[in-house]
């Protein structure tokens, strides 16, 4: 007999509501939320540019998680990442 799992107990993929900052921390980066400048990607234990490269490369290779992280960023931050790291595969607008 097959039992049904209540919807509230079913696993939810992280990218549906963005991403998990704890996972980002394990990868060596975080997103700094600031009301005046918007969300910015920051390195933890590595340079900000190193974190940019890591996230941009993963997003360009199709990582939904990293694309969701880039979508959280201020438009100016995403543009700066694309200028330094190349196209990420997600639209800037």
C-alpha cells in the first residue's frame, strides 16, 4: 500500500526560494545584504574576486543554485561580475 506524504513534509529544492547561505558559506562565499547598496557577493576565506569567479563559473555551467544566487544580487554587482568573469548565462535585466 502506497502512503502519501503531506505536502508540508515533501522536500523542497532550495532554488525555489533562492539559495541557502549555509551552503554558500561551505563554498567560501556569502551574500551581504545592504539596504543602501543592494546585495553583494563576498568571499569568505578568499577574495571577493575569487568568490565571483567561483559563482560565475558554476552559473555559466548551468548550476541552478548559483544562478539563483546571482539573481539575488544588485544589478550593478551582477554587471561587475560579468565584466570581470564573463557571461554567467542569466540575463542582467
